[in-house]
C-alpha cells in the first residue's frame, strides 16, 4: 500500500483509510470497509453514476452529480472531524 504523505508530516488526512477500505471490499468484508472509510460506498456510487452520465448524458445529470459530490464531501468532513474525538 502507498504511504500517506500527510501522515508522514504529522497531519491527519481526510482520505486516510480509503486504501484499506478498498482492500476490505475486494476481500468481501463490507462492514469493515465501511468502518475503515465511511464514504467508500457513496464514492463508488458517485463514480458509477458519473460513468453512466458520461455514456448516456442524463437530463438532470449535472445536478445529481453536484448533489452526490457535496454529499461525499460532507461525509468525508464529518468522518475527519470525528477522528479527533
């Protein structure tokens, strides 16, 4: 696995846990993947929707993608803040 440059500088990273979460997903441990990085499923959903939108050009696709992006950022920020408590 790749080392986190932020962790090496002593700073907590918003993406820390994503690699381990993907490994857990590949192993089939879906609950551990969520606990490792809660935004993993919403990120996967967003990228799947993005792929479909690029292929089929949905009418409200940009609005839905914006909603999914903002939702993911909020999940990541909440997880980041909760790491300190």
